[in-house]
C-alpha cells in the first residue's frame, strides 16, 4: 500500500499522537515531535498543506525504524 499523495503535515502530526509523539517545539513552518515510546526519538515535520512524496516516505521510514515495525504496517495503521 502506498501512502496517499495529499497528506498534510498537521494530519500526520495528529496521526502520530497514537504512537506517543507530541509537538515539543516549532520553528517557522516546521514542527519537532518527540516520543519516549521504545526509547527517545525526535522527528521534524513540515507544517505544509501537502507533503512531498519523498519527504513523507523518509518520515515514515524513520518512524518505522524507531518503532521496529514494518513501514507498510505503519502506513496501513495511519492511512486506513
């Protein structure tokens, strides 16, 4: 399954809340999310209307590596 092409940064921020990610700071149009689930992890997400496909792919890849889960499983849980 491929992630949709019209995902906004804010949608992704809200979807990642169920994985323990919380906004810890904002600089301009970029949000820094942090979690302590399965160890401490930080990720930066642009607060844009539509994230570029490569940007979204890299964010999902980094999160799936931290959570030690398959990226496809993560995509199905977030975009069902």
